[in-house]
């Protein structure tokens, strides 16, 4: 057995001294030919390894370079130096993998996020990305824990589908055709009947429609998987491949939906506050440094931890789209034409500048906006009695904008088919979906939370490419 190591996190958590351990990890720095800062990914805190002068041969010492992997056996002693309670006094040091210091791109200094994005395959070895992805892991774990504890069934919805759940036409095609020479129909169009699945297929944009099928049997389900959108939005908030959490609940209306979403967000943020203190504190101080570069009026009023505490301790603001439009229309920002898109009438879609104005300037807290005009929302949302709006719900977060999109679903077969026809959604092809309404339909609701947008919010990062291990964006699918 090779792996008889103790993880650094465990060693640093305890005050215990005078016992022997084996530790393996990567060298972050080596100073005075004596002190190795060693990291194994379990925590941002490095273990100080002391290689007593004169005890180790020159060849070994020369190979202790930034990025090299080493195995150290020795004893844990209390540290004389500042910054750590214990350190490892090395008895033996074995070089597992050398790293040419002149060629290794990561040096013991601060690198820009842009540079690290170019070497995303190595950025897991930095403190910032160590913290981000350990937090991402914890958030994912908390998602499952939250729903499991509530008795939701985790339903694996398909990645390859034949439907465009959102009806937005932003799908990636899936085909096994030779693209140079696909079979054609008489009219020259591609004959998908001959394709692998016997029809045109695409990568899923949302697991919702399948989630609804599950909810009609299990009562409450959730999905948590990758979703794909070929929207050409090159922003700091959009990915072509992102992860979405989509609960779907039978016997629920819009209020139940909003209550669950708020409870859910607070729970998972609380979970990382309880379990990822070191990583959050690291990112909080990182953010503080960044903020110092900004002019005073642009700095955030709260630190990262304060902001997260605030979110879990305060109610989200709830209001309707109509109320939001009134606030925006009457705002000085609008009157002074500071918005790129001026709000002049009811019915317009909100841009992220408007969403951010509401959460950051007006309410200064997360906002749940409900009952949007039906024209700007998807076909499956339940019509309200006013004939103009649907039982939609978006949650907007400070610094992010839309983080959740959801709705009560149209459970009435006649109303749903009518709306599908109006919006040119293929009723025949979605016959399986309509079966939920034909046989034992019930009021039901659900939402989708963009996982990366949540990770952005929790880590205080500002570019979505920095909170997913391998970002896929327009013109970029590296690694
Ligand atoms: O608002 P959306 O499009 O809603 C749905 O897909 C519904 N079917 C969800 C449901 O009711 N089950 O997307 C949901 C969330 C957004 O609020 C946003 O957080 C995130 O997914 N999202 C993206 N995140 C990153 N990159 C993109 N391109 C995103 N598009 C949506
Ligand atoms: Mg949306």
C-alpha cells in the first residue's frame, strides 16, 4: 500500500505533538534551504516542513522546488516559528515528482485570474482556486443533503433529449452523422430519421420537463446536472455548459415554490459558513484586497462573511414584476437615463442592469420577483387570472442578478395546449409531457438554480469562468 499518509488539514487541526506521520503533497515554496511550505489540497494552510541543515544530501535539496511532489516522514513538533502551531520535522524526504522551477508556471507570488484561466489545468494548486473548489464541493454536498433530508428523490434526467425545454432555440445538436455528407430528404433538408436516435436530438437545456414527470409519481424530486446553452452571451455570468439544480414539487403553488427556494439558498449558504470557515475567510480577505483597488463609492458595504450572514438572517424581499417596473420607472436612475435600456412601459424584459439596481441599490438584499408578463416567459408557466401575467418567479442576488428562475406550472390541459399552440411549441412531440396533465394532474411548481451563479455569490468571485473547473464559453473549450 502506497497511501499511508495523514492529510495536512487533520494535522493542523490538532495541538497534539510528538508523534510520527507520513505526509505527501506539493512544494509551494522552499526557503533558506530548510523550510518547505507543503500543501496537499485538503486546506489552504500549508504545513511547514523543517529539513534540518546538514541532514539531507544536496541532490535531494536541489529537487525541492515549487511544484515538486514529495513524501515526508517525520515527527510533528510544536512550532517555534510564527503562523503555525505545529510543524513537521523531517526524518526522510522522498521526491515523488520533480518540477523544473524555470518551467513551472506557478511561482510563489500572486498571479492574475486571467493568467490562471489560461493555465486552468494547474490552477487547482493555488490558494484561491483551492478555496473556490472546496467550497463548490461543499455546496454540492449541501444541495444533496438539503433535498435528501426533505425526502426529495434525486432524479437523473437525460443529457441528450429531443426537446428544447425552454423553447428558446439555444440548443447544441447531437448527431452521429458525417457532417460533410449527411443523408438528405428530397427537399434538401437533413434526414434525421437516419440519424442515431431516428430524430433530431440536442443537449438538454433544462431537466425540468422530465422532472415534472418524476414529480407526478414521487411527489417531490430534484435534478442536479449539467445543462447546455448555445446562447452567444460572452459575459461574466454565462456559460455554455453549467450545472443546474431543479426541484419539482407536486401539490405546490408559487408561494410554496418561493418558500422552498429561499429556505434552500439559506441552508446551503449556512452549510458552508459552518463547514468552510478557513476557505471563506481566505476569500474574504482576498476580496478586501481587491476592493482596495476600487474607488471608495464602488466598494461593497459588507465583507464576504458579513454578506453571507446577512442573507441567511434576513427575509428576501418579495414583490411582483408590476411593482418592480413601477420602482424602476420612478427611479432617478431611469429619469437621468443612467440605464442603457430605459424602462418606459410595462411588459419589457428586465435587463441585468435593472435587476442589479433593484437588489443592490433599492432593496440591498435578495429579491424574489413574481408574476411576469406571459410574453417574456416560457410556455409551461401557469396563467394568472388577469390573462396578462404568469405565475413565474425569479430570484435576484446582489452582485449577480438572476440566480433562480422558476414558476408554478400550468396544470390545466386545455390552457397548456392552447398556450403551446400560441407559442409554436410542438404539441404532438410533447405528447408525453401532456400525459401528466391528462392523467391525475395536480398543481405543481419548481425552479432552477444556476449552480455557478450561486458559487459566484458565495465565493465573492466576479467571473463565472473562475468558479467552474473547466469553463466552456463561446470560442473556448480548453482542457
Ligand atoms: O431561468 P432558466 O432558463 O430556467 C429554467 O431553465 C427552468 N427550466 C428552471 C426550472 O424551473 N426548473 O435557468 C435557471 C437558472 C437561471 O436563473 C440562472 O441562474 C442559470 O440557470 N442560468 C445560467 N447559468 C450560467 N450560464 C448560463 N448560460 C445560464 N442560463 C441560465
Ligand atoms: Mg430565467
